[in-house]
C-alpha cells in the first residue's frame, strides 16, 4: 500500500474515532479492545452453557460470535500498530 493510501486509511480511522492525533487514536483503540475483552469474557461463559444444550445452533452461534470478537480484536490491534508506527507522519 502506498504511503498516501496508508495515510488516508489512518485518517479515516482517526475521523471515525473522533481524534486528532495518533496517540489519541491508539488510546481510543485500546479502550475498544478492552470492551471487546469484556464481551469475550461474558461470551465465554455463555458459550460454556450453550455447549450442553440440545440445540446445536445455539452453540454454533455462540462459537461464531466468539470468532467474530477475536477477528475484531485482531483487526483493532493491527490498526493500533499502524498508528504506533506513525504512518500518518507527525499529525
């Protein structure tokens, strides 16, 4: 990805996060990741219960939700690392 493309990508993230610099963006992303961790913890409890119910779709849905949370967390971590590299320059 070209430098301009990287900058534009991170600028879009900064706008979505309502921040004006990379450090604020990293902080907001960390808060979002903490919220995902909380959700993951709650979902793990639910998944454990649903694993023993007779409806396999319930357990499958919970497993899918856990996968989605893991993917969201991994994607946020990747974006946070890009902000940490200051790919947008000194903004």
